[in-house]
C-alpha cells in the first residue's frame, strides 16, 4: 500500500532516550518535576519554568488531531498533522492508515510506528478504532 518514505530524524543527547523508546514501540514525553507540565519536543530544560528537573514518562499514545494537511501533490498523497496527546503535548507527525478524505479535526488517533530510511522507528498516528 503506502510507500511513503520517512527521512531519518536528528537524534541529539536530549532526544536519544525518546528515539530508543520508539524502537521499543513506546512513546515518551518529558514531564517537569518542578512545575508538573509536560512538553514536546523532549528537552533537558523545562520550556515552562526553565527547571532542569525533567523526567521521561510513557505516553498513552492516544490523542486527537488538532490540525492537519494533506499533501496531494506527492506521488503517494499523505497527511501530516499536529496531534494533541492526552498528556497535553502537541506533536507534528504523520497520519497513516487513514482515508485522506475522511480526516477531520478532533478525530481520535493512536500512536503506531514507521521505520525511517535507516530503520529508526518514528511515532506516527492512525485513526483510533472503537
Ligand atoms: Zn517546569
């Protein structure tokens, strides 16, 4: 079916654990121990209060589409979206396994993973089936 190729992510010291967890099928977010807020992309300094006391937590992997756009000019049309997780962070990601004409804002989605060109697992989202 879809032969969309995903470029390799930039992996830094701050995001290494995040990408490692993705290879294990887990989605991590960072939570600040000082102010209690979650953030994304993972950083070692909390963007809300600048504390360096941040910890990893495993996300539920569930959220909803905050906004999206469909790339119809690509050889294989695909959708990118901002997904708002239950953990209160927003991720820029790809939507997969979805009928591109049936996407809508607020649609419930769940995480799944796709491999990048060099085999790194990337968190992407698909419609949540109920
Ligand atoms: Zn904080």
